[in-house]
C-alpha cells in the first residue's frame, strides 16, 4: 500500500522549485503524492492548518508536516 503525501503550496517560484525537487523525487511506487495549490483551493487551507502546516511549501505525510524553505505564511493564504 502506498503512503499518501500531500504537497501544499501557493504557486510561487519557491513552491514550484520545491515541488520539482522534493515531491517529485518521492518514489511513485511507494508514495501517492497529491499537490494542492492553496491559492486556488482556498477551501483546503483549513485542512492544511489542521495537518500542521504553518508555511508553504510543505509536505505532509505520516501525520507530520515538513516545511520546505519559506514561500508564504499559511496566514497569508487564509
């Protein structure tokens, strides 16, 4: 069974670079990665906050939020 991972981002250059270098580097046979653009999917900001996301880009997997660099505070996306 694949581990679900959600990559939250805001579409900025930092986020796009992180998505290509981190989220796309995960082995697709082991991880099912969903990419969520919080700038266009505002309804999912609450979900990201509940998962522990404080800034984007962030990768959430196995119940933990991993913050990658710093593109934007989650508060800026609310």
